[in-house]
């Protein structure tokens, strides 16, 4: 047989080849074998008619959280909405691999390892030696780089710049949820991040979350973020379209551990302490995350309060703090005089956080006329593939990985997910098994094999992260 799978009669949209029209897609040995106006059905072991649907390269979620045990459920949540490849922005990388090996749903995943001042370093001002050691260890265990969570666990500005510098010298990835001991996770933190990066390469995580209106009108903050990113192309970035965030409801010594959480309480008119958190849950402002029926749900009011108390105030929480005006500005903004997007990719910062809405909300932006389908596809596939150097992902062209997402053209609902030539999801039912790790080093790729995953080494030197000008 010429093809293992033949997708017939769909509207193929591909950002690399510029295709947008009725084509057939043939997949063989895990790769795209052919895309043409008509491929003979007799040549296919398995024929799937996708008439009336959009056929795009497998969706890449450029920012998710599925690393720790409570979050492993995120794999099936992602696969069910058509995500084929994801980049975990948490770690520890050893936990990411353990969860991925068991719950991977057939997806491809790359992982970042979080450097948490005071937790895996001695304090908020780690030395070059400490940072180097953590980085080497992370890369050897399968990570593609580091993540800093300044909003939750800030380092000093000096140490933050040091971490960026070390990662750049080692040629690995480095992503930043902005914020230091000097500035918060907001537009001021973003200004500071641009300064701290200098000429180094840096990934600015979830840009929309710094434009929640803490200092100016949310739209004004979004426009400033757009200006900063337009004039600093050494920075790559993503933003998401979910209205809720995801943070920690943990209380220590009467205070929320996370500074993000304290901000969220203030935004809802609650005091940033244990009492305020309790009132915010009872009042419906704070939504406690709880696993039910194979997915993460949000509960609030009396029920949420009880869940939080029963967990000894150690729980995850979401607040409806994301401003829709700023997230829409960031989703659609383009470079001046070009078709290139300012914010490279559309992510979810989801996975286990129940806001994997990139296709659903993205399709809504298409209905509004804010984006076209080809533009949405570019932000969900080719751009993130290039950003991370996933050379054979993000396109429906011969020789590329057999990754395909099939979605409804009006609702954006995912109908079919194919990962490296295997069907992993049909109409929200996840059938995929195993997983494929995208690592930065051969040692890291070998670690994946130890836990039963397949793997490959990504060449970050060819990524937008290191090459974009
Ligand atoms: Zn995140």
C-alpha cells in the first residue's frame, strides 16, 4: 500500500506551502507522503473522509503544564482537543518524563526545567556555577532548556540576567514568566525582562498575562507589549486566549505563597492573605482545580472552599483575570509592513489547566474577522515549530512528520488527531499510547528510551529562538 492513512476531501491549510483548498493527504511510515488534489483511494490501508473539515498540521501547544503528578491528566485533555505536540513549561524534567511515559497519549513533547530560586537553588541570587549545574543536569535528563517563574518564585534581577546568559552560552532554550524581586508579573516586569535579556535570546511566556490592567488600561498595556516585542526580535513569545489563569492556592504563614495569587486576590477586591483567599473561593472569584471524570474541573463557592480546606490549603486555583481586549490585540498584532505576527505563537498555558481553547477560541477570532484560518493555522503550527526548532513539524509537506489535526471550520472543535502517522484522537476520544520526546542532547534523548518513550534530538541552533532577526 502506498499510504497507511489517506485523508480525503478536506480543506487543507498549510502555512509552509501556502496551500488552502481541497486536497488529499497521504501518510506513510509516520511521515507525510503526499499532498495532492486527488490521491487514489485504492492505494490506502485506511481511508478517512474528512469532507467539510479543515486539515492542518498537528497543533503544537507552545506552553503547557503536564509535569507534576497532579497534572499528568493534562495529556489526555490536550489530545482530546487536537493537540499533537506540546512544550511543557514546568518540570522537574524527571517528573515530566515519568508522566509522559505513562500518560503520553501518543503525543510529541519537549520539556523545560524550572529553576526555582530558594527551592532548587540556595536562595534568590544563584551563582553561575549553581545555574550551570542545574542546566547541565536538566539537558542530560531530556529537557530542551530552562524556565524561570519570576511571577511565582522571583530571583533578583541580577540572577535573572545571569540565568538568561548561562542558558544562551550553553545554546539551550530559556523561557521567562516575567517578574523578579524588583518587579512583578506585569507590564513593568515585561519592561524589565527586555532590559535583563539585553542582546541574549529569551522566550517571553504568555504575554497576555502581563496586560491585565494592573498599571494602565489593559489595551494600553497590550499595545506597549506589542511595541516592546516589535523592537526586540531577540525575544520570541506566545500568548493565549483563555480567560482564566492558573496558579497556586497554597497558604504558608497566613499568606498565599505565590505573588501572582496575591495580585489576583487584590484584583477581585479581596485581601491578599488566607482570609481573603477563603472569601474569594466562597464568593466565586477563586476557582479551585479538582480532578473528576478523567479531567480537571473548576469548583467554587462552598464546594470549592471545602476542597481547598480538605487539601490543607494546598491546591491549584484559577481566577478569571485575563483581559479579553488585551488577549485579542496580542493574538492578532502584526509586524509593521509585514505579515509576520508580533507574538509568534498561540498557546494555552494549559494542559492540565482547563483552558485548552486555542482551536475553539481561535475559530471564534476567525468568525469575528480578527484572523483568517491560514493565519490561525500559522500561529498554531508552523510558527511554534520554528520557534523551538522542530524542523519536521508544523507543515503538511512531503517528508514532514505525519502530524495532522482535523477541525470543524466553524466551531474549531477537533475531530481527529494524528501523531507521527498514528490516530491518537477521534471526536474527543483519546486512543493514542506512548510518546515521543524532543530533547536537546543525545543523553537526554537516551533518558526517554529508558522509560519506554521514543525520542529525537532537536537542533536549537536552527530554531527561531537562536536565529530570528
Ligand atoms: Zn505556564
